[in-house]
């Protein structure tokens, strides 16, 4: 029986006319990962306090994370849902 592995970091969201950076805290234990968005650090959205903050409950399986998320604040546009993140190997260019 091991202790949970606690982490902090930043998430980045980018869209056509939107960007945001959010500070997060997370816990990894066995093949489970729980991530909580703590606060919006930077955004081009006019009212940062109106942005949704989420909590993610994920399962780690080889090259993907999957699970669900729920809103931490309850604005009319904040919803829950499911998510799958796939690991993509970054290919370095061949130098000659």
C-alpha cells in the first residue's frame, strides 16, 4: 500500500478565439488520477471569474486517460461530461 503521489501544474486551453491557463492540483494513486482546477491564471476572456473550473476523475490505461469531469462552480454554462485523452508520441525531425 503506497501513498498517493501529489502534483501541481497548469492546464492550457486554446480555441479559435479563446485561450486560458489554469492552475491545478492532482493526486495519482494506483491507476487513478484526480485533477482539480484551482483558479484561472491567464485568459483572454473578459471575465475570468465567469469561467468554469472542473474536477476530473480519470483512469490511467497504457496510452490514454479516460473518465469524467464535473464543474466546481455552478454557472449556467458549466456542465459535466466524459473525456478521453490519448498519448501521442512526438516525433523529432531527422537531422542530416
